[in-house]
């Protein structure tokens, strides 16, 4: 065991044998196995700049501190301390592990247990995105770890929310990829890692261009450096892959016969072309597309087109993380269990009520609500819908149009949907009374209202309460 002092004066004891090694650092367990200590190699050329970067990341740009800190901590593996200088590190230890001298290291939390799985060979693996999107890698992942459309949307929402928070602070990750995001598709969780290489404005430029497959086309073409705009491209690729299981640009089109490297460079760079481009079909997917991106519904479909058609070679036109977060949340509101109850599907009024993966169709109509904002002389249509099903829980962001399901939202349930004797009902769980506008009837706490077609329910007496207008999608 070796004990060293961090820059804030705390002592940390860590094991002397390496846990893992990467391109820039070698990592060691802390004695309590709650943290890891990553020491930079002797090849580090920007030691002073890197130390300044880490100092800013720990202080000024750290979302995991302050009043909102506990909310954001699970979204990132954010560094907690830095070792800068000798601080009790033996020179022999540094030589044995080829470390930069004086030593520079970053301390970070150990990954949560949810971000590990046992592959089909019995090996313990970190849940990097690559396991769930790569055709070969997926064969080694147990079916139970693959999740459902619901949990995958939850994962993407958490990922978009984390990136939105970074970008709001002016930080760019610079290497968002299938290796630097951990996902728990079974539980709907996600965590952004490799935080110590963030691009800090005015202090630290990018140290890497990114990971192949996620580097923005303009970077590969040599016309740009990693930035928030290039992060937007990588985020879009990750979301597309996690939801549809394929890469948006890896198609059959051959761009160069001189070498595989040049072909890849062009396919991901200057000549990048969406495999589901609505008008240019010259780069079709390698395998037949079973579930086209349009089946993701009316909120995600425009963003896919914006990311991989309009904004693919125009960085300023790419959707930002906040747009993805909003569209993912609104798509979660469209979900309904599949006919076999094994997965989830997006329900869009007027479109077939069938599971796009299996073709199974629902035998009965599905209730949904048009969301309206109270206004005179007629309520204003929000142009959004909420699919209703047995055991659905309603929260403040369902009942009030002024509430968003972000870090500030109250997560107490406000109601639930139940099916009883062939009819659907909404039950009020809150103290804010609802009103059946047609009958002018008050629905108080623990009271229910039947979901008959055309019924309008004002979901509270407080400001911002929305109206749910009930309809049924035909089977």
C-alpha cells in the first residue's frame, strides 16, 4: 500500500499493483475499493496544462458540488481529488509504472455495481456501450442485460441530460463514444466517464480527436477541433445506436478502393452519408433495416434527420443535448407495453398499433390523452400526447405544462391509471383536485374518473395545470 496527499490536503491510500492501463494513465484501487487513482504516464507532454485543467474541473466547472451536487453525482464519474507533486510517491514506484515525474494523478469514484455484467464466458465486464451496439460483442451479452425500449430511452435521456449539463457549463467532453459512456440497459441508468480530459474554455484545449465512429465529419476532414458541436454529433450517434442497434453512417457504399483506412476516413468524414437518408439511397445499411428510425415517433424522427441529414456536415444546425432530452422524454410518454408484455412500443394515433420488432398487433383500442393548455375561448393544443395504460403513474410533469422532468422536478406521484372491469380510470393521488370539465365534477385525493372518449380533465387547481382530453387509438 502507498499513501499520498491530494492537493486539498487529504490522504489517500492505494494498492501498489495496477488495476488497468489506458492510453494516458494506469489505474490503481484505493484501499477501501471505493475510488481509483489514475496516474499519468511519463509520455505526458502538457503536464502543467493538464494540472490546471484538473484544478478547474474539480472546482469551477464541477456540477457534483453545491446544492444540486447530489443529483448530478450519479450522472458522471467526476474526479474527486488530484495528486500533484511527489506527495509521498516513491520514485521506484514511478519508474516501475513509467509515470510522469513529479507524479500527477486523478482520484475518481469506482464504478457502481450496476455498470458491470458477467458475459457468456463468465468474465466480469464494464458495461461500455460497445457491448450493446457492436454486432460481435452483443453475442457475449446475456439477453437479460439488453433491456427494453423503455430502459433504452431512459438511458438515452440520462445521457442527454448529462451532456446538456456539461455543455451548459461551457465544457466539451471531446471523446464521447461507446467506450466513455457506461450504460445499464436493464435498469435504465447511464454514466459519463473519462471526465479528466474535458475541454475547458480558455484553459485546456482538446488532447484527443475522439474515437473512430464518433468523431464528427469536420474533424476527420481536418477542418475543426473537438468542441461542443462535435459532442453533439457523438451524442446523436450514441442515441441512434442505443435505440436502433446500428451505426447511422456505416453502410454499404464504397468511397475508396485504395485502402480500408481511406474508405473509413471518407465514410465517416468528408463523404459521410446517413444510411437511412430520405432521398439519397446510395449508402444503404449493411443489413436490412427491421425497424426504421421513423418508428421512434414524431419527436425523435425530426431530430434524427436534423442530426444526420441537415446537420451532418453543418455543425451549427445539429440538435443540442437539451433538444434530445426533451424529445426523449416526450417519446417516453408515448410508450405502451407490447402485445406480449415483453417490451414496449411507441403509440402514435393514426398509425398501426403493432410491435415493429415482432409484428404483433394490439387487439383492443389504447387510450391516450391530447395535452391542452387552458385558454380562452378554447384550450390551446400542445401538440403532444400521453399514452395511457394499466399501472401508469402520473407525475407533476404530466399534470402541469409548466413542469419539466429535469433536476428541479418533484418526483412524487400525482396519480395513476388503472384498468378495472374493462374500463380505464385515472386516480388522483395528490392534494390538488382535478376537475371533470364536462360534468363540472371535482375529483379529490384518492377519487377516480373514468376515461371515456372525449372527456376533458383539468389536472389541478394550481397555475400551470393542463387539460387531458381522452381518446382511443383504434386497434
